């Protein structure tokens, strides 16, 4: 969406800061969810990896991510196509040099994204759980936070060509993504898909002529607690994103928070009932997937739909998520322990699409829908091949999959030399009758 | 096969961009954009099928 950012008042700046400081709760929640859905013998590696990925993402984004992404109103490289300017890359200096960190909209956007890019980078880490090496995850994050993410987010948020589709071609208000359904969730989900494709499944997951083996998550309490923490983080993310990238007034935060909760609530309850109906009992991990998918979709719609529409969008999504997760596993042979691809990419794509026909922008629906489709087409047609190419090359340098030894011993012992739950180990001689 | 799938993904995206730039009427623009997305989905299915076949061979 194209808009001219205005400086915030002191109260507005404080509000944005408070909202941004809630975002780490979403990171912690996603880290817990990823860990809980993995095996117990990979739990320490998963949590340490989440911490390292947070750090690598923040440094990469600081070093060159923001330089490539920029912000609306800052200088950018443009090419003229049929007489219209297409902004494709920001021209800022590396290391945020020259960016005054003084509460200006650009500095607040940089602060928000130092956190939010880490949130997106944790999605592939979760999908590669139980076999992805730590150093591969960190190096992949450098490429993600420093190249793939800034490129697309410049197009959508930094005044690039997707944001300008409305002004240049009359497509509604241009591609709208208030808080990162596309730039964070779909980008993270599609990168997760490439990681899973490249690393391959866990050993024993798919056997010829048999149903896929079930590797249940080791700590469902982590999963559900993480889901609850993510709500608080997501309200911060959606609120700050809507203020900084959609240009809403601070009073609009109320609508953003209500829509976020309603979308996630509709999604989790529908997923709960769908799994209850299909399996006889509700499935906790698929219900948590429904919750997170609703949050991902809410990032697109939070500032621009009515609460009733947000609830409806969430309910429709929640009904589809269990089937999508099942299809990816059974039909496509995708081993995604956390369901990150279906909940983040699926939820984000649905949110972006639904915004096209349910968003209240005061412009013809068809134009806005086409702008949304252009963004979706870019994510699938450009970002996915780019993410695959970068990770494929990286896999040639550092093997993603730990190999059989890593999976047998567990990633904790293989990479860290110590497990997360040492007292879980049962020594047979202690239980022998004396 | 996999390369062809990714090529189709890219070609579909270029079709969408071309429709935005060259077609002034919303109706024809929408039709060509949908066609571009259909090409992308074809590419995605092809990549997914290739991955599945490779996995089956390696089992």
C-alpha cells in the first residue's frame, strides 16, 4: 500500500515502541511451539537454534537488510517500464548508516523489523526440526534476513513497485499487507518449504507402500503455551505494522487488536471441531496450527476489515488447515513437524487473498483484488524460486540434513553433546531387582 | 523436471507482470493474471511431484 509516512507525536511514538516490545513474545511463542512439536532428543538444539537465529537475523538485517529494504519515501533504484517507475531496491547505506534512530517512522520500522525478521526466520527452522543442522539454519537465515526478505519487503512496504500498483496502474491502493502476512508469514512458510524439499524427510517417516510414520510432538504444553504467547506478540506486531506500513491512526489499534483475536479464535475453533469430527477427538497440535494460521492471516486483514469479516476469514481458514496439513504430508511427501508451511504460508496467502474482496479501502473491489493477486503471484513465482536457489546453493556448501547419526542420537547429543532432559534417560541397571 | 517446474513458476509471474503493464482494461488484465497464476500452480505441482518421485526412489 502506498502512503506518505508522517512523523508520530510523542504519544504515538511511545505507542509504537510499546507494541514493538511485545513482538519478542511472538518469537518466544513460536520457539516454544517449534520445540514442543519436535522430538524430546532435539529440544535443546531447537531452543538454542531459535536464539541463534534471532541473533543472526537481527545482525543480518542491521548490516545489510535495511539497506536493501528502505522505507517509503527513502531513495530507491527504479526502472522505467512503459513510462512508469518500478522501484525494485532501496539505495540506503549498509549498517543503517545515516539512519537517525530518533523515533522517526523509518527508525521505528527498522526497530520493528529487527524483531519481526527473526520471527519469520524461525518458521523454516521449525519445519526442518529434528534433522536441520544448526550452522545450516544460521547461514540460511543470513540469506533470508539479508537478501530474500528485504527484497520483497521493499516491494511491499518500502515504496516499491507492488506498493505503487495503485498509483501507477489503478489497482486499488496497491498491494496491501498491513503487518506482514506476505512479507513475514508467506515468505517464512515458502522458505520452510524449500528447506524441507532440500533437506528431505526424517529417516523412517516415509516407507514404500506404507502410511507415513507418526512422530508426535514431545511437549504439547509447550505448543499450547507458545500459541498463547504468540497472541500477545501478534497484537504488537499487527498494531505496530498497521501504524508503520498501512498508515492507520493510533485509534485504529482497537480494531486491529479485535480483528487479530477474532481471526485466530475463529480459526482455532473451526480446526478444533473439524479434527474432532474427523478423528473422533480434537487434535491439539492441529488446533494449535489453526490458531497460528489465524494469526498469520490476521496480519493481512487486521486494519481493513470489519470484526465479523475477520471472524469469517478465520473460520474458513481453520476448516481448511487440517486438510492442508494432511495433503502436504500424505500427497506431497512433505515432512514438516511443526506444520509451519500450512499454517504460515497457507494462512498468510488466504489472508492476502481475502483482503482483496473483504477489505474496506474505498476503491473498486476488482482493482484491489488484482493488486493482491499480483503480490501472491510474486511470492509464488519469484520469491519461492529465489529462496530455493539460495538454499540449494547453500546446501552444496553446508549439508542441511544431519544424516542418520544425528537423527538416531538426537540433535541434542549430535550437535550439543548434552540433552535437554537428562533425567528422562532411564538406565536399566537402576531398575533391576537387587 | 524440477528445473521446468521452477521455470514455469517464473514464467507465470512474468505473465502476471506483463498483464499489468500491457493490458489497460481490468477485465482482460484479470483474465491474463489468473492465467499467469494457473501457470505458477502448474509449476508448483510439477516441483512437488518431482520431489515426491525423488523421495520414493531414495527410500
